[in-house]
C-alpha cells in the first residue's frame, strides 16, 4: 500500500536528498510531497527528486507545492527540515554575537545563537503542527529542525500532534566508529543517551562484545590521522569519560564553552572557533546546494550516494 510523506523545507542541503534517496533505495511505493516557500528551492528539489526516481527506476511519485496546506491532507508522515530565514539568517545568529565577544562554531542549538534561532522558529513550528492537527491528525510529525529540543517541546505543549525529534548524529557516528576500527557497520550496535547535539554513545559493541578496547587501540594507532586531529574535543572527552560524544566538535564545544580539549586548538583564545569556523560550515552548505542545482538541471550527472544515514532513522 502506497504511503504518503510530506517534506517541509526542501531547500535543505542535506536532509531532502538524504530522505528522498533513502526512501527510493529501500524500496516500496511512496508518494513524496515536497514543500518550500522559496520557488527556486522547490523547483531544484523537485527536479532533483524526479531525476533520482528515474535513476533508480523506483515506484515513487513526486509532488510539490508552495503551500503546505495543499498537500497535508492524507499524509502518513510529515517531516520538517525548515530553516526559518534560510542560511543567511543563520549566519546572523553567529556573526552578530561576535560583536559582543560571543563566539560560536555552529550557533543553531545552544547559547545566544540557539535562543535567536528558537525565537524565530518556534512560532512557525507551532503553526505547522496546528495545520497537521487539522488536516492530517493521524500523521506522525518528524522533526529535524533545530533547535531540536525546544521545537519539539513547543509542539507537544501546544498541540495534540504526535512528534518525534530525530538527528542523524548517532547513526552517523555509529558508522564512523565502525569504519574507524575497520569492521562492517552491520556487525556493530550502540546505545546512546543525551540531548540533541550533546548525545553520548555509552555502549559500542562489535559482534555483541564491548568494542571500546578496539576503539582505544585504533585511537593510539591513528593519533596523527585527520579522524583524530580534526576532532580534539570529541577524543579528549572520550578519554575522560569512556563515552563517545556526538555529533562532532562544532556542536559539542558549545555545551562546554569554558573548556578546551588539549588538541589542535588548545591555547587559542577561542579554541574551536579557530578550527571549526562557521564560515566553513556556510561555504560547505552553499557548495552542496550548488551541486544539487547542477544535478537537478542536468548540468551534472546524478550520483547515487552511499551515505543514507538520514533514511536509516
């Protein structure tokens, strides 16, 4: 039986393609309804999704609309990847606060940037949830939009909608740790606890056995590799607590702003900001969006990606 999923905010550089391609690759009949208030972003996402369907030869139908209310009726699931104000507004969350000596590497979850983002995002999330409540009350609302915790809490407190907040961080790092110790991902498992962007893998197993000794051994062998040197906070916290933090230094450091790991950025005034700057993130997102546009309009061939960690959720 065909299922219907609505994706909100399809201008997202990572999530839209990840979700659509994962649905296609896993098989089954889907009707995917794409929504964005930016006509250009919607066109790019629609064309790219249609080309992916053709490349895989999948029984997936793609629809699109500038108005979510047109496509919500009958939805089995609604996924939010919206970014209110887009990447340019996100930049302001980081850059404006630098004038007051508040430095952030990500600024989308915690601290000044997280508060700013929450203030403009929560009202929209609640509006969306009320539309779901009215037009497809049985749908599951899956949220990837940051700041994750407060967005989900706001929806839960103001509506009757079923909402689940998801992030690919734990799944991505489960893959990372499997690669790090050179074993198949299918043979590892993990247990994680925490809040979004400050989540900890407390148990990591390979073939059912504790794999932390293997991780520690590889950490010594690969001490000078980018896998270790690019994430000094992550590895220092692992050494201290025997639990592996997710999802990378750029998020983790904002929860412990007064502490710096003894890694590549130790001793620098603003530590992590010196090595994981927001400018790097923004440039990366713009580059990926350009790649999406080129593939959507046929200027570049469709490349089937192997990274489907979003869809595994």
